[in-house]
C-alpha cells in the first residue's frame, strides 16, 4: 500500500488547523464523532416511549398466506401488537405510490399489502413490543400457514425465457444499435475468442444493519431516522405510500454506516416502522437482522458471452457482448452490462445483446459499479485471452486498440487520460519485467502471475441546490440534502466552501442528511462531488459577489473602484490580488454593513447541451500480482497497483481511501463473495457473515493507488469526476488474468474459489 502510506505520511490538514486547498489530503471532519461514538446512526437515535419491531419472514419462495397465528406472540409480556396484511393501517393501492426515485419498470414490492408471497424471506408480519428482546422472542412464536406454489430460482435453466427489457429506469442506457457487421467480421477474422462467463449473486453486507427509527411528535409529525442514501427519496416514498403531506414527514440520515447501492431504494423496514408508528400512534424502531439483510436486493446473477476477433497484428475487427441477468417477477431491474464493450477499444464492428429472466426472488439492486463490475470483467478477461492467442503482451494489445473517440457513438471524450494510467501503473508495477508465457515464475511452492485490466465508469452530474449562510462571527454554514455513506462528503464539501471563501476549515460547517435541506440527488454513481460539490462552489460564488458588493458600499471603501476580478478571498479576508495588504476581514464587512447573516441560494443545473456532445467517463488501469498454491488451490493477491484518471481530485486522502476500498471489494468479488441458493427452497443458504465470505486483513497485502493528472470542466465546474465506483472495476478481471499467467488455467466465473483453481476450469452455467 505504498502510495496510500505515502499519502497518509504527507502533511495532512486536520480539521481545525487552518486554511486548506482542494486536492490536498485532509482528515475527515466527521472522524472524531465516529471514533468516539458521538455519531448516531438510524438505530441509535434516542426517543421517548419507543417501541421495537421485529420482522417475521416467509420461509417459502412462493405462495399465498392462508392463516397467521399470533396468539402465542401476543401473550408475551410487553408485546403491543402483531401487524400483518390483515390489520395494517391504510396504504395507497396504486403501484405508482410505491415507486421511489430509482425504481425500475414494473410494480414495486408492497410490504404487508396482501396475502401473496413471491420470494423467500419476504416480510409477512411485524411484532411490536416495549423491548427489543420481547419482540424478538415473540416473533419466533408467530406461525404462518402458506399454501405453497411451484417456484423457480435457477437462471441457467431459464435462459430460454430471456427477454429484452424496456428502458424505463432512470440512468439506464439500453445497448446501442449494432455498429458495422460484427458477425461477418468475426467469421472472416484470423484470430478469434469466444468465451462464456458466469457471475454469482453477491449481497451487500455493510457494517450498519438497515434500520428506521420513526419518532412520532404529539401533533402527528413523523421524524424518521433511516439508513438510506437519500433522505428526500425516503420522504418521497413515505409520503406517497401513506398519503401524508411532505410537511408531515422529515427524514434524516446524518450518518450512514456503508451502503454502496443497498440504500438507493427505501427498504421494507422503513415501510413497516411507519406502519407501526401510525397504527400505534407512538414512536417505533425496526432494525433488520444480519440474516434479513439477505432478504432484499443483491447484485444479480449474470451469464455473459464475449466474442472478439482480430487481425494477426492485434487490430480488433469484431466485438460481440451478450448478457442475460435475473430480475424479479414484479420488476425489470436493469444494469448497463454490455455497453462498456463499446466504450474502451477502437473497433468498426460492435454488437450487443442484453436480456432478463424473471425468477422467484426479490428485485436485484445496485451494488458498487453496477453492471460494470460484471460487464468489464468479461470484456477484460476476453481481451487477455485474445492477447495470448496473438502472442502479444496484454498491455500492448490494449494500447494497439486505444480509442481516441467513443467507438459506437463516435463522440470525443470530455477527457481521457487512460494512456497515462497505463504508463503510471505499468511503471509502478514493473510490468516491463513480466515474462510473456504462463507458469514462468515461481517462489517456493507458489506459482506467481501478473495480470492487468482496464477499468471504466461513467462520469455523471445531476442537479442540486445548496444554500450558504455567512454569520457575523465569520462562521460559514453550507447546506444541501446530500448523503455521506462514509465516502467523505462532509469533508470534501467543507473543503470546497472553505477554499472558495478563504476561510479556515474549522469555520465551515456542511449540513447534510436532512430532507428539509435544499434538494440533492440520491448519493450514487460517484456523482456527489460533481453535483453537490458544484452546487457548493456555485453558492459560494454568489456569496463572494454579495460580500464584494457590500464591501464596495462601505464608507471610504478601498474596493470602491475595484472590479470583481481584482479581488480574492483568503485568510478570512477580502483583499486585492495585487496588493494583498489592502484587505478587510469578512466579519468587518458584515458588521460595518449592519448584516447579521448573509445568505445565498443556488441551483446547479448540468449544461446538458454541452455535455451531450461528449462521452464522459472515468478510467483506470489495474495491475495485479497473485501467488497460487496448486496443491491447495489457494490464491493470494500479494500486490495491486491502480492508476486512476478521475478529473481533479478534491481530497487526496479520502479519494485514495475510496479506491483502496474498491480494490478490496474487487478482491472479494474475484475470490470470496457469492450467495448460494438452494433451489429446492428458493432460498439463499449462506445468509450470515460466517458463511458469506469476505476478505479479512490476512487477505489484503500491498495496494498502491495513484491518480493521473486530469481536469474536466465539461463534467463539472470543479474539474472533478468521481472515484467511488472506479476502484472496483477491472480488479476481478486483473486477478483472473494473473491466475492464468501463474497457472495457465483460464477461470471465467466469479468467485474463483480453490475448487475451480484445482479443477483448472470452471462452469459458466452452474
């Protein structure tokens, strides 16, 4: 972790130590609150007269509820009520009422709505008691009689039912039309690869369990602390489902203990907690168990096929990418899986195919780099396989087909420093010392292999509002209903505002996590810095102009004849750029103007007319070293180098941390994570942290992260893109490619577990 260690060793601005500049490493302003326990999460907020709800889950995958036996549960001391579809409070009946801001096409799940059961683990009752312990015990006494119906949860057995989904999800790009004639070019090319890939189900396992605390005020107002990636999305959902005025509901999420997609949509504990609070007219908390974390959303099981064809010099002639993924019986969950194959490499003939299969499971949900984590994996493993068929270095093959324009759209990139990523990463890794042939390196009992892959993700920007209030004492408060899921939003937004206003970081507070604050998009897609950050920069610019006007109006003002371009904000002062000794403290400007607080508001709208002319992407190059024990099938990832081009980096420390976290997750995707289904019962069986494997400290070794110099003013006024997703993309592929270099065995499915390594191959359709 050389570069990360060096970043941590570098002079780091600690909150409260004075002025900072964007791009430097700065410690989290919310760090102290988190490590001292002052930060309160959704299930930790105190409330008077609080009742506790525990969910009862369906043991079957499909059927109808015939009877619910609650007598024994209600007999438990302190149990208040058992809510079911038979006695719940009134909810809206139309599907549209349940559609949150990220809902896919179809009919969203409606908890406790009727007697239908359509997946194993579905909530079928809520036991509410005065104590959590009593509710948990009573929940075990509830008996549900269900008339079972035949279910089907096996993707590989149902590919014949695959269909093309309608592009009705916000942000979903259907595969573009075919470019050229991919089938003909494939047939005529001298060098070809035709490979199938399988990716198993992965489940989110953030440290914080999903929970909602609904605090009912005497006037009926609901203040809800929810684990969510958008307080305003949760408020929208609650208001529509229960027919409540938005003025009657406030949702807060000041701290979120990890999410990365699992909190994009409101989860069912929110609905149940509000139901109970309305029914009982009191405050209620519902927290899911770790096993129930496996009962909603997951990265979808996916089958892929990639066909590549090239001339003998490595020039790509044809790319074909097909994906078949699962969805639920009620919604069409879609991801951008295959499109990435039309964004990275120059080719005249490109064809895509993306389809869904409905299975009796809950609707999948976004997980870090949704679609790209699977789609880029398949493409990059196929590219590596092609390099061996050509007898060509894998990096040279990618450089040979480097695209200066987006191949399918024929659009220029807003910026693209991928070539610099290749150069930086290869040099740091020592790629030039890599032998071309597999099984050429060995240390002790382990074969050593080196692999690489390209990463790509969208550089997105949405719309947002921000407000800024400068108080007479010089303290600045900037607000937007953003979310910090641990990515550093508090810190980066405060840095942007502090730099703009020339204030020390300790004098700036950024408020987020409250639905009553100015509108912000859902935290997802690595878009918060480009979106909310741009809104913060915009509102601070308005504040600068307002302060400058006040300063000009002061008696005997030294700025009376100055122009806006002649002044700057630094050291808590407004001063002339060429005569910095001519300065006025911001506090003096306000006090002398008789202003107690100066407030500005700003709406940030993307310049879509300009942006649509470009393909806006984040890029990376990932280099990996693995060591493989052939006798045991154990793979160790001993070294990772990731070079990233993500525009201007706002905070080197938190950005590096984000990429490191993505790499760790990529190692997990490659070697550890998979949820196994017992298809007899249609149920995930390893629904706990002892059997759902994730990396531990011993699995993670040296990780180097570096950033290519890039400044993209088309994506955002800050020049920034985003670093949340890109860290994971390409990591699993690089590991797969390194395993092949070490052993000569090509593994195309994830996770690449010891049994597959020992077998020397894997099945694409388990």
